C-alpha cells in the first residue's frame, strides 16, 4: 500500500481505531510497509499498534517498554 492507496483507503471506508493507526503509520513512513515494521520511533505512542494489531499482552509490552501503562492496569503477577 503506497501513500495514495493509504489516503484512498481512509477516504472511502470508516476505519477502526487500529486501522486508523496503521494508516497513520503508513503515512508517516511514506507508504512503505517495511519502514513501518522497522520504525525507530519506539517512544511514539502508536508504536505498539503500528502493525495493525493490538499487543497480545499489555503487561509484557509495558515491561519491554513498548507501551506506557496507564493508571488502572495492574501489571503485577498474582
């Protein structure tokens, strides 16, 4: 999907939040899917969602530094 396709995709379809994040990441990387995969901006709040999927385990993603765990999410093991 190149930049033009990403823009057409967002203009013709109502996107889910995850799809909108993916479209934004493609736009940021000039439509290059491989560049989205290799994105060096790990401090970006969209980084864990850049591949169009939710992180499998928010607790482990937070431990790896992939996401910022907000209030109300208990990441301790019970």
